[in-house]
C-alpha cells in the first residue's frame, strides 16, 4: 500500500468529465487560494485561502437564525431602503472553522465555499472517476493556485502519480520556486498562465497580488509579480520534462494589443517551448461575485471577436509559436 503523510488542504470543488484541461477525460480539483486577484476570474470563490460564506440574498428569509448562530457576531441584518439586508464581517469569517451560520440556515441562502480535506480523502473521491478517464485521462489541479498550498499539492500529485494516474496542473506562476520543486517529478503536464508582460502601474493594479501571509506566497503584495512569474516560467521550461503549454486569457483593452502579443511570443521562444493556448474572455463567473460580497467590475472588458482571435493566432504563428484557441488544444 502506498504510504503518504496525512497532509490536509483546502479545496472548493471537484469536477469530473472535463475534456479541456489536459488529455483525455479528467477530474479537476479546485484549490482554495490564489496569489493574484484578476477581475475577470471565473472562480472568485477560489481567491480566498479559507472557506467563506456564499450568500444568495434571493433565497434569504431574514429569519435571523444565522445571526443568532454565529458565535463571533460577524453577521447582522440592517435596512437598505425598504428592504432587509444581511451583511458579513468577512475578516472575522475567515478565522472561523465552525460554520454554525450555514448549519442554522433553513432556506438554502447560506452555504460555505470550500472545505478542508486530507490527501487520502481527496484521493478516495477522485479515484471513483477512474473508469471514465480512458487511457489518456487523469486529474488536473487548478484553482485558485494549487502551489499556494505546496505540500498538499505535492502529496496529492505523488499519491496519484504512484497510482499510475496522469497528472496535470494549472498555475499562474506567482509563487516561490520552492513551491514547485518537490512536485516536479510527479507532474506529467503543466498549463502556465501568462496574464501580461507589461509591468506598468496601470496593468499591475488590474491583477495585483492578493494580500497573502508569507507561508502562502512568500511574495510581498507591494512588488511586481511579473519578474517572479517569468523566472518561474523559464525555470519550469528548462527543468520540467513533460509537456508545458502557456495560456493567455485574452482580455480586450488589457493584453490583446500587438505589442504584448509580440512580447509574449518572443518570451515563449526564449524558453525553448513553442505552444500557447489563448482563452477568450467570458463572463460566466459573473453571478458568483455577489455570493462572496464583491462587485463584478469586468463588464468594461468586452468579449473578443473571432476575427481578433484569429489575428492573435496569426501573430503567434508568424513567430513560430503554435497557438490554439479555447478548447482546440491538441491533447
């Protein structure tokens, strides 16, 4: 029997039957916590490192059960015009591990986004999908950013790798190199996000690093994430022996200009790799923001037109980079 440490970590979802995040049919494991905070993120519930209240005001009856159940007095009901309004002190909520509020809710308005789980329990959940993966399938760790929980990610990858399960990860690169190092022998496939290579203050404020404790990212929130991301990309490209595909979320008006595409292509050339997957912006995660008490403010970014995506493909191709749109990546 394979032995593993009883490492525990935080996730917020497990999704089976994915065919877009690695070869074959895959099971995705969504880790809590991200070292960036991009406003177009389709999984905003993955940005926080800890389980948090997910509140649907349309289901709320304002019966006060959650208010009375909270031992930290972090929930209150107030008037917003003629309507009642439930508010949370989410800084206090982040320190709670009892979740009495959600347990007390009878209407389905309040749930907790994320939960703690051990490697062995997580493995037991994903292995149930094995019969559906086929010869090429397996698991993909995503998030959030899996490598903000490096020990948990490493032990899960090793557990699966030792069981002859194909392993893939999605990473934004904004973590210390040491967070990757131990996991590399147990990874078959890497998707590496490149948001932008522009270090101007306007760009950095768009997807600025979240406020993290040292043990989560080791990267101070006041400095540019770009050099760390690019250094990690270079080193992974050099030391990782599996397949590595860069990914670029195409955000019109932010990173789709010809200069950034050219700079990105030439950077990929410099790493010795030659593949990028461009992901057109969508607004499918819009409704999730209100659940965590945030305003969705990405409507200023428009969904890219097909012709614009084709121009980006052509520009990458002219520089010798194989470019795939959306789910067209040849796995």
